[in-house]
C-alpha cells in the first residue's frame, strides 16, 4: 500500500479565530510528470472536501472541510479542515489503550454506520459546486478514523476523514492503484476495522504478518452476536445490502450484559457435569474416527506434496550453497522499463529491494553484480550486442528471438503478458459480457484496427467504441507482436500505425483512466496489456483468460482461498490472488498462451568469466525462486505453501471458465 506523503499543521482561521488543521499533500517531480501533477491539482481543487448540498452544518461526525488549495508553481496541495482535537487515530488508540471490549465495539460500529448512512444517502456538494447524491468513503482504515475520548475515557465519538476521492489523487501512477470505491467496500473495510479494534492488534505476534479477518477463532467469545455481525460486514456470511440495513441489524442485537455472560457460563458448566458416560463414550468414538480420517487425509496430502515438490527439494537452499562464484565487478543488463528493470525496484523482504540483494548475493565473496538497463525501443538486438562486444557480462531477457548461437540461455522463471479491460461487476460490463475471456484472434483483430467497436465482437452488446492501449515497455510490445500478431509484417504495420502510434502510454496512466471511468459510472471500452509484474496485483482492470488456438480458455490468476481461476464476479481488490505455476509449464496440455520464460543470457566463450552462469545458479536456488516469486515472476516449479505459493501443484482443467 502506498503512503501519501505530506505533513499536518495546526492553525487559526483569522476571521472567526476557530482552530483548523491544514493537511499537506505532495506531488514530487520524481513520481509525477508535469501534466500528471497539473491534472491532479485541478481535480483536487474540484473535489477536495465535501459538505451538505443544502448548506446545513452536518452533525454526522464527518470532519468538516473548508478549502482545498493547490500551489500552482510548486508540488504541494493543502486541505483545510475543522480541528477536532483532542482526537487520536484508531491506530493510535490501539497503541494507547489496547483492545476495545464488546460494548465499546458496538458503540463504535453504531456511530460509524450512522456516518456511512449519511455519507451514502445525502446530497453532497464538492468545492466545484458539483452536487452528488451519496458518496463512498473508499479509504476506511486505522488512520482515517479518529476517536475522541470524553473526560472519563469510557465514552467516545467517532469521526471520519481522508476520503479516497481526494486522497488517491496523490498516489503515483507507477504504484499499484487502489480499487474503485463502492458502498460494499466501505462496509467490508468497517468490518475489518472493528475486527482489529476488538482483537486489539493487527499483526501476528510470532510472524509479524498482518492478521487476516478470516481467522474467525481469534475474536473473543464474550459476544457471539457481535461476532456474527462483524462477519456479515466482512461479507463472510449474508452480507448487508447497505449501511442502513446494517445499522438496523446492529440495533436489534440482544443487549450485551456481563452478568448474563457469567450466568450463561455457569449454566453451561452445570450441563457439562451432567453429561452421561454414554455420551462421553460416543464422543470418544467420534474423535477416534475423526482422528483416523485426519491422519489418512494428511498422509495422502503429504504423499501428493512429496511428489509435487520433487524438483523443488533438489534445489540448493540459498545463495551461500552456490559454489565457484568468481571475484570481481560484473555488469549486466536488461530491457529498459521491462520486467527485470521493474522487479529489481521491488522489495521482497523488509523493505530491501531485489537489486540490493542481488548486487552482493554472497557477501563473503568479493563478487559484485551491477545492473544497467538498455533502451531497446529502436533495436531489440542491442541487448545481446552489448554482451557480445564485452560491454556487459550477461543479460536478463525474455526476448528469445534475439538470442544468437554464440550465446547460452538459462531459464530462471516464467513471465508473461496480461490482457485486461475495465473491471466492473455490472451485468453489462466488459468482463461480464466477455465471460472473463478473449481469444488470440479477437486480440489480433482489435490491435490491428480491423474491429473498432465491442459490438463487432459481442453482437448483443450495446455500441461501445474499443479504446485499445499499448504499454510503453518495449519488451511487452515485442512479445505481443511475436505471440498475438505471429510476427506477421502486415499485422505489425497495422498495429504500429493504427494503435501504437496513437494510444501508447504508461501502464499506471491506463489504470487511472479505468478507475476514473468506474468512479464516473461509465461503461468504458478500454482494453490494454502489460507485463505480469505491473498488471496482476491491481483491480482497476480485470485480467482476461486467453482462449488459445484449440479453443481452450486459460486463466493463470487463481484465488487463494478456493484455489480456482478468477472470474468476473470475484472481488479482486482483496489481493487474494496468485499465479498457478502449472498454467505456465509448456509440458502441460493447457498452458497459458501469453506466458514465456525469463532467461539469463551469457557468452559461450570460455575465456570470459562465468558470471552469467553463476548468476543463473543463484536465481535457481530455493532462496532465489522465492525472491522472484515475491516480486512478480512465476517460479520454474511449484513452491511449498510455507513460501507463499498456495496449492501451486493443483492441476488445471482444459476450460477454466
């Protein structure tokens, strides 16, 4: 998750001497180009802050906003709001006071739902004087909820701030963009917040990882009705239709009483004492049968896993086990802004990026691997030429067609392209109309300009112009031409002239356009493609399954909990997705058509240091494969569950949709 940069200032409004809070937002030049910064400033001035359309002073604990200001020549924006001190964020509340008890959580939910009912149903006015009925918060979390305690610290008021409408403007295009805001998402986020407030923490004490609210056994058993209510908010069981329905259900819960709870426990203990020997005997028999069944299940599972992870278990465990690492400084390359250049900037562990880890993979050996990317936009063979001439020691690439006979290539992982359209669950949206898939032939027709309206592909669909975008990454474009256009000169010329020449742009910018269309309720005709690492972990666009030339639909993206391919009705914004290794393996009958390998490429010349060969060996260790998996590549083989690739050995059917 991206953290918006800026500061908070306390101030006084001179005309009435009221205390105000000034929140500063930044649009750094290294993250936003001039056009992007200007666009966000203008949007911020239009939508920064919200009040009742009829001018009444609202009393629903939504922090009152007074003015949104943008520095025309600088990189700063400011939002002036009413000061509600003394307040603390929900995150700070947990630090200062620990877990809330059940009655406090009920009161918290009551106030929060009352605010959401107000926000979702009232006519609201933005600074531009645009009036809108109902607005999603879209950014409910421990830092956007304020808690104001009364003097006795037993009673409190709950305030909402930092709506996604303006907060998300300051997320750079290069970062994964947040999902489009919905009323349902607000309820689920509120359920998550209540879960953490009642639990008293957000992370596992042992692993340090964030706790998943799906772990239902973690909450106290002091108020089972409240527990079930929170699970409904989270969408685990009979989700609420809207905030008002949820609040009415909350008010109908039985009155919580500690005395009743103690009395109930006493009666339960008396009933347990009256258990007959006969019933205990039956329970013991049932437990024995259950234990036998579990033993058989885990025995079978262990047997299957041992078969599944045969290749994995043969790999060297970590970098330290790689031998014959040469000493010296080695320079290697990859495509500019391609997969390797992108994933090197990602942080697989403890905020340390992959480039830092791989520069000196064995600190005890004086071997340094420095990376310098190569621009291949006008000449894809330039990458290999850099290695042939000795300018670089080796290269990392997916462009197998440029690898010459004097070079050796070693597979280090799977990569691929994802094709995606604007994500929406509406019945007439593209993901639904396409049934979550598109064929290679349809892609060829679209990206050569032979079809320009979705009605030409979907006869029953309303007229909707196709807006086909092309990413800026030369690597992605080269692979698209090879796989989808079959390196056909005529099709490539049409692609260059009709599509790429007009609609080439940054992947992040395309995703922003998709999200804007969703926010505006537009049925967008946008379609685009991009490398896996930049496109899979977002939900502005829905990744389509690809129908291969044998009419098989292959979707590489799977759901963690259900271990099945995604479909258009899934909530992809929960980030609970993973790539199934089986769909990328070429020996499978139904492999993903847009999948391919990443290679380390180095000279066959024995007179040169074997830096490339050793670098490949490092990446093919268990440690190396884990790191590549965490930054967006697909490992060469299934990885056991404890490394994050859940059920990676699952077989894939011929039709995944």
